[in-house]
C-alpha cells in the first residue's frame, strides 16, 4: 500500500515534489475536463445530432479534447503556483505566528525617530 506524500517516514515534514504537483494538477484538470466535455458534448449531440462519426465517437472527442486542455493548463498552473521565493515564505510565516502579548503598562523604548 502506498504511503501518503505528507507522511513519509524518517525525517521532517517533506511535501510533494514539483513533479508530483505537476502530475496531481494534470490529473485533477483531466478529470474536470472529462466531466465538462461530457456535459458540453452531450448537449451538442442532443442539439445538432451526432454527425457522421456517430454518437460515442463524437462524445469521446469532446471529452478527450476538454480533458487534455484542462489537464495541461491545470498542471502548468499548479507547478507555477508552487514556485515561491524564500522571502514570500518568511513573510507568510511572520503573518501567521502567534501574537506577542505585552503587559498593560509596557513602555516602548525611545528611538532617534521619536525626538
């Protein structure tokens, strides 16, 4: 049985690699594309008829074309989204750290700007 990506034994927290994210985006886009292709293909077959290729071949062409297009763009988008700089990661970590609680009578230190 395969081990989930986030729970790899022997080490710290390792996330999925860029190639794993590329494949995952392609599969998600492909599955969405199949469903959208089925809906649009079925609608066009009902409206205009199956044409010279027959119903199943026409529906399959709609589904495969849509799946390939959605899968390609989702894979590229997922890969681009994972590329972030260390500055962005540090800013995200600072934004979500625990808040610093000061005592009520705390006096901020004076700086040269305050004068």
